[in-house]
């Protein structure tokens, strides 16, 4: 009696005994090999997976994945290298929650390197970029910060910069009854400030904050220079929503941070800045990665920096994937025109449904042990379940994180909703800042938009959103009967994972329907 065995990362053995296989009339749906051989391009919503047998709890589900051959993540999610999604705060926070972020390159190489350094230096529970002013700043400057960023308290240093000597703190209590708003902060600040040392552990710093009964605790080094801040509200939130996965660290022991680079000759000098800043992995950012530009840049990076993992893409076909894998890619970014703000399929008539693209490219890449990142088309936890099941080692998200506190930009209110700006890197607005090289653009004044700019709703903090989403994904894996990624892929190969395509009516039925109104809460 033949059997097919495989072992998952958690030691669980997945076995299918051929002699015990159910009769054909007991098998519902189709295995993936048949489902995706119909010559139809499927999105995640087009496909529904069938439930399996459950003999484990969600606590036993291990979602550990990879973004490249040598970079593993306990939370298989990466923030997209977009200028309204990932800068230092997002990249650092993603690493803290067990995921990873890729800093965009729609800026100067110096600015991008600064984001990387700042992200790698972040510590869980610390505010790495607190509001800082100088003694000569005025109360009116605090009013401006409060209206634009929501800050009501600021730290005062000698030159108004993080890294200089701390002089005092200004809170609402110091400024509420100051009639002359041009008064300098030197006259109103509180100079007796409780601080914690930068060498203190997080637990030690939190103990000082609790005992001081203050709302803020500046973190200073041995020279009294400001290096960070802990807020009472952040401590309360971390206690209410503890991080459920170990942080993603690099070989240097610091938070792992990725970054995007272009595929032109000018990007080689940029890459040198990123390496010096300590970047752990780079992604070659191109909407169509099967090009001489990408292949030449990939070859250069692997020769110049052999220890640096390189993710190439974007691709959607097996042929594209093979070209980049054979050129030395350590990972592949899969997706073309599937993002919520991307119009490539509409404008250029090329691309592929994301479910089909992930399955077909992963099938090839797995034979080379090259992980793929499913990039785009993710709008809920169910999409993540489907992407990982179909072969992705991780997913990359943009709009999903764009409305969070850690995303660049300021909140504003419109029609009673708290919003943030979000734009595609193919939008004319983003291309004007330099992202046109991602779309193989030249110096022509005529630019073709392959994306749009818009607004997304406030989603709170990544520290709350990502763990919540991952718990939902774990529940999805439990329903499938798989407790980790290698296990679900074994089930995909041997036909245990079965599914069907959904009609439009079935998709409507699978969502909220039949209500006059309803309220949807994440947490």
C-alpha cells in the first residue's frame, strides 16, 4: 500500500495513504493542478478552498515563511516599498512584530539610507522619532505640531534635534494658560525630568515610567543626549496587545530591514549607501522584472555583494521566473497589475490574475528552493490564506497597511472619516518624484500613468493590526487542516487541498449580505 509522507516545520507528519483514498464520488472540488490548468486567470476571490480535517489548535499553527533564501520571518508579511507605505517607522515596526518592511526609493540615496539606519535602531515600545523643539521655539510651534500631528507634548533639546542634550519637557500643563503664544519654550518648560538610560531594558524603563506616574519617559545616553521616548499610552497598548511573534533580526542582531532599488546604472551607487546603512535584503523594483535592466542589475549585485540577498521581479509567469532564478535571484516578487491602486492591466493589457500567478510561479520556484512573495491583491486575511496555500512563502501588502499610524503622512478628516493618502508608484504624482524608472520610463516628458492616488481609512497601529490578521490566518490554516507552510504545500501537491471557482453570486453569498446596514469592526 503506497503512501506519501512529508514533515512540516513543527514536526507534524503529513501522510496520505493511497489505498485509503476516498472514492471519486466522495471527492468534492478539484486539486490545484486541475483547477489552474483551465486557461483561466483567477484572482483570490475567484477561488474558494475546501475545509480539511482538524486535529490541532490554532496555537500549534506555525506561519514561519521566507522572503528570500536566507531571510525567514515568523510573520509572513512584508510592507511594500511605496512612498506612502514604508519608511523608517513602518520598517522598524514590521520587524518588531515578526514581519519585515522594504523602504521605498522615491527619494535620495542619503534619505533612504537614513530610514534604514533609523529603523534598525528602533526598539519595541520606544518612540524613535519623538516631537523635539529647541529652547527658542515658541508655544505657537507646539500649537502647530498639535494641529498637524496631534502632539500635545514635546521634548526640548539644545538644538531642537534628536541626539542632542535634553533640557526639558513641555506638556499641556505648561502651556494651557499661556496667553502670549510667542513665548519661548525656555520660559515654560519643565526642567526637572525623570529619564531612563539607553542601556536599560524595556522592562526596566517601563518600571521607571510606572513609578514616576508621568505620561512621558525620555531615554538618554550617558552624555544626557536624547535617543528615544516611552509613552504611557504605548505601554498600555503593548500590554493590551502583546506582540505574538519574535522580532525579525539580521545577522548583526539588529532589526532586519529591506529596501528597494531600481534597475538602472545610477542605482548602483545608491545600493552602496544602503549596504553601508546595514540593509539586510534588497528588492529590485520593477513592474516587469523580465528585462535586460533587471538581469544586469541582479548580476551586478550578486557579484559586488555576494552576502546580500536579492529579490527580483515582478513576474507572473513561469518563464519570467526561470530567467531570474537562473540569474541568481534569492527570491521572487510575484504580481503584475493586481494592486488596488495599480492600472497596469488596464493600461498595458498585460498581467495575470494573482491566484493563478502565485500558483504557477511557485510551482517552478519551489524546485529551485527559491521563495516567492505574493505582491498585490491582498485586502483581507482570507487572501493571505489563499496566497500562502498556493505556494507563496510570504505576502507583500501596500493598501492593507497604508492607513496605519506607522505609514508616512498625516491623517486628515473628510466627511467624518479619518484618512491618509495612498498612491501607486505608477501614478503620475509618484512618477514626478522619480519612480518612473520602475516602469522602465525614460527621460521623456510624456509619462503614462500605471496607477492612481487616493485615500484610505485609518487602521490604527501595525502592532495591533498585524497580530490580529495573523490570528485570522491561523484560523484559516486550521480549517484547511494544515499547521504550517511546508505542510499545506505537501497537501497541495498530493491533492488533499481541493477547491472550486466561485460564481459572482457565490462571492456575494460568501460576504456580508441581506442587511440594511451593519458595522464592521476589526478588533
